[in-house]
C-alpha cells in the first residue's frame, strides 16, 4: 500500500446524526449547502449527498439534485468513499463504515473524545480537523491595523511613563472599527477596560481625570449629552479614532505593513467565532432575566474574560442589548485573587479566555470556590470556550460541555452554561451557509485541499490530527 498522491475526485456529504457531541441529534446544520455543492460539481468533483442532509436547516434534497449531487442513503454514504465531509465528528458506528485510508474532514475535537480518536486511529482513518486550520499567512486588514495603531498611539504616553497599569480606559460604543482597538488595549493590561454605551450621560461615567482615557470614533459617535467637553475640563485624556485616521491613518497602516510581515498563522479559517460570542451572550441575558426578573438589565454588572473573537462577539451582543457598561478583562485582571474583585456582585460573566493546553485542567479562572463564595446566587456564567474531562475549560464547574438537551445547570446557586455549537441558538441556517462557504474555499481556494494528502499546505498539515494512513490496495 502507498499513500495516494492523486487528487481527491469525489466527496461524500454526511448528515448530522446522534454522536458523542450531538446528543439527541439537535445539531442539524449541514457542512455544505446546495449552492456550494454546485461550486464543487462545476469544478469537476463528484459529490454524494446523504438524503435529508440539509433538511434541518431548510435545504431540500431536490435543491442538492439541482446542483448535480448524487443522493445516497445513510447505509451508502460512508462506503467506499475517499473523502467524507460532515460538520461535527462522526458517530462510532459511522466510523466502522469508513474504508481504511479514507479521509474525514470535520470539526474533530480530537482530544476531547479519546475513545473516538482511538477508534479512528485503529480504523486508519485520516482526520483533518476543521477547527485546527488557520490562515496562512495571517490576514491583517487595513481596518484592523488602523484600530490597533490608533490605540497604541492613545496609550503611548502612559506606556512611556509606565503608568498604563493604573489607567482606566473607557471605549465609547462598539463597532467593527473599534474591535481591534479594544483587543490591543486589552493586550496592554490597563488598570480597567470598559465598553460603554454612546448614550451614556456624564453622571453615569465612572472615571475621569488624568488617570482616565476615553477612546471613541466620531464617525459613529455623536456626543449628544456633551460628555467630551466635561471630561476634558477635568483633565481626562480623549482620543478620536476618526481624527487619527484622517491625520495619520494612511501612513500608520503603511508603516505597520512595512515593519510587520504577516505571521505564519492567523485566525481560524472555518469558524463562526463572532456568532458564538453573540449567541452565548444572548442566552446569558435570557437566563439572567429569568433568574433576576427585578434587575434592570441595562445596569447589570457584566464581565467578559478575554477580548478575542468570541469575546468580541459577546461584547457586540451585550452592547446591542443596551448593557450600560461591560468590563473587559485581560490576562492581568484574571490572575488568582485579583479576579475576585471583578466577580464580586457580578450578574453575568462571559468567559472567552482560551488557555494553553498545559494550563487546561490546572488553572481555573473561574473556580468552584468563586461560585460558592464570590459570585452571587442567581447570577449567570456563560463559558464560550468549553471543554471535556480530558481538555478542561477555564471554568472549573465545566467538566464537559453542555448540550441543547440540557443547556445549563446550577451549581451553588449560580447558573452555568457551556454549550457545544453556540451558533445553533437561533443562527443555525445563517452559520451553516457561512461555514459551507469557508469549507469550499479551503477545498478549492488558497489551501486546495482537494489536491490530495501529499500536497497539504502547512496550515492543513497541522490540522491532520490522525494519519496519514495509506489507502487499502
């Protein structure tokens, strides 16, 4: 037997069914929507689709047939197929149907399900984990660079005097233009970082004077309450992204690109991380309203751990829901003992902080002791990172992710939720369409995955979590 150097010429698209991370088969999204199957067949690929694969998100078998798919039964779809696509990992019974040396492309979560991982290895199935594929090289847009450079300029005086650690930063509003500025600010570990509503009045502000910085974008923020002149009169530092863009933006972007060659790897190629954050935060607000019906949600104490992609999605949703102030915590704020200050009297905690593999199961940002002694009863903790017994979350109470069959649980009076597949919460079809487009781009676009296992790009090679195994002769 030899490892085939040939390109993949066919694809089998399997339906989502009951599996280790899909109890009750409530995950109904399909990995490829009909129009994207059409793109694949137009490229000369033969695409087999399991009957009913798209029905859970509103796509009929006839739509797949119109895009030249070959429809097959559940008994046929895995047999004698060289390349199999599904969204979540397969059921154990499905693995038994796969031929040795075939390639499975899915959200594998390989280390979270060791029994399934061992079965795939024993069956000699090549597994490429969708969630492990990253941009290569990293893509930096002008908008992201602009926000980053603007925040660096705003913080520079405090960095030069080594006073950033005591600085209270307030970002007025949330928008895609501001998200990279928020992220860069979090990386610099100020004393506090909050995102506040553009409708805030001066009386509602919690910081002013020489140790406070207000960062805003006048192209999106109209100062209807006249807070900026009042802040300035008290010696508060103000920084306008739009003004920076007009005066220095073009040169700042050019300088950044000239001095920062793209990193080897960037963001996940196949992801709905922003939607994950939005859906999780939305559910958190729903739980909070149910737990504390007398609470004015706009003035709830809300804390987000982390400021990456899922954290930004949560921030977007919470801002859209009218939460007056959202505390965004970076690494220095979440260290042991210091985080207690932020969790005291909190109403809603959203965890978007990832930890390195060596810290998982050893370092808990939100401990069981926090649930028992610090976080008030009826408060809510939403974990957007999730995990399993072998790949623990930074939230100690989360031993295994929760599922739509039982999305939340109560521990020591605090409601906790850590779903697999947060975007299923009301965004099922939209995220299926987005995932499908990203998958086809990986198959045919930059990565050219369909060129075969011997031609894997570096970002695909690192996502080959099982194999490579030779084909059966």
